[in-house]
C-alpha cells in the first residue's frame, strides 16, 4: 500500500455507503488525528483505539441520520496524494461547499481544519475534503 491515508478514506467511504455501523482501520498517528477531527466535527459517532498484538486498530462508529438512514458523510475525497502534493498558503485556503464542509490541512500545528488554519493564519498541505 503506497498511500495509507487514501486507504483510510476509502474504508470510511465504502463502509458508510454500504450502511455499516462500525469500520476497523489499521492505526497510525495521522489516521488517529484525522479520526479525531471527524469526531469533533460530527461526521462520526465515536472512535476507539484498540491495541492488539500484531498491530493497533482504530474502531470507528459511523453516524447516520435516523429519519432518512443516510450517512453524515456525503463525500470524503483525497486532495493531496504522494504523486502530487497540494500545498496552500493562508490566503488560498479552500472553502468546501461555501463553508458547510471541511478541508483537513496538515500544518506545522498538526492536522487542523481550514477554519482553524484561517484563525491561526497558517497554510499547509491539503489532505482531504469532507462534507
């Protein structure tokens, strides 16, 4: 696997489209931070780091709206990838769905959303869009 972040996003996307309640993902620090952001912004219900003998996993409980049975994540897509990195300055930070979605930025302060990057006045690498 050459891109673990794309694998993370694909597992979450496929599980939400298939209607699964829980998805297991191999853990890393960046994936754990990305999961934390998704939880803080209300796209997933909860998450837990499960420590195992061969490797650790992240167990994510996906969020669905009860009245329509639709996933809270409509679209989750990778922007910067290993073959083509995408860096932006503070004046070029993307707005996803005119501010309704989030863009996850990897900056010197760690993984943050586009709104936090704007308030901290820093740019970085655009990891993904979520809405």
